[in-house]
C-alpha cells in the first residue's frame, strides 16, 4: 500500500517569506513532517483583486513577493510542495499552479482558467488565463493536477483528471468566511466525480484592504469523506492518503460510466 502524509493549511492573509506568519507556518509544518504540503492561492503579499482597478506596479510587486516566497520553499523541509503563484507567463499575468521539489525546483502545471469579477474578487481584471492546460504532474509516485479556486466548480475538469489517473487534485483558495459551506460541497463533489483525493488550503484573516478570508483547509478522500480540516487553533492539518485506493476508486460509480469526452476532454 502506497501512502503519503499530506498537509493543508490556512495561512495569514498577507504573508511574506521570512515574516512572523511564515515562521509560525514553517514550524507547524516541520512538526507534522508531511510528505506533501499544499499552500493556499497566491499566498504572498496582499490580495490584489480586492481592487476593481488593475495597478501594474502592484502586480509587479506581487510577482516579486512570490519569487521571494518560492525561493524559500525549502524552509518547510517537505519533499513536495504544491501551490499557486502570481507570475508572468508568455507575456501574460497569470495565477500559476506549480509543483516544487528540492531536486527539480518549480514545475509549472496549470494556470487558473475561470475568474470571478465582483467585489473583493476582481480577478478577471488582474489576471489572464495563460495557456489552457490541465497538466498532470508527478513526484515521488504521486500524480497531481490543479484546479485553482473557482476552477473547481467546473467539475468536468475534475473528471478529466480522474480519467488520467490522478491521485490528488490540489485546490488552493482565497475564499471568504460566509461561503465556506458552499466550498465544502464543491471540494467534496470534485472528489466524488473524479475518484481522486482533493486537498484545499485557504487564506485566513483580514487583509489590508479590509477583506476577510475564511481559512479552513480540507483533505477529502475519493468517497467525499473529510479526513482533515484546519482551524484558527490548528492552522495546519494532515492526513494520510492511499495512492492504491485512489487508483481503485476510478473503477467505482460514477467514475466508470461511459463518457463521450473521454478522448477529447471537456468542451471549451
């Protein structure tokens, strides 16, 4: 039986690499000694999409904050770190899902494809889709794919990953407290339709714009059962995931049902 210890977190709303919030997060992660850690959506610096107006200087600063953060991922002493970062890709400002290992550094797997455009979440004005790709990454026997925050509601892509043998779908978030119950449903649904484990980490607390993020990271098994949940008292939570179970789950209902998109993937 192939098992890995997976950790999720709720990180401070405007964390910077090396600051007090970062050091506390690092200490908690090291104490749990996971094999895999998922960080929250674009964890470094302020949440720019609070503003309806895109500011190029602020965007460039956010890219710099994320470069600094990624350069410090070895601090966690974890074999595999998953997360998303603000960066530029082929001339576009993107929210990029990545897999990091000490040996290989960063491997870019995905760019966020679905953006809200409403108070607190004017992401469509700040970021672009980048290349549409839902690439499967692999490290230490784990096959992983990304659905960044809003992406998870488009469950055809969770099924797409399941058909490609993914063990874990990573869902980094930056979501508010009032919608937490709704997000739990979405995370569980992604697990049920795909036969994958699903992990999600979130921002927590109030940012400098006044926006309040809800925290709560989750780990869900392929049956939709919640294995771990973070809280203000326990901002890092962990559970073991069984890679063999994830593979066997693909044979169960509803995943085995004949699918007309099996070869082509979901429509655009």
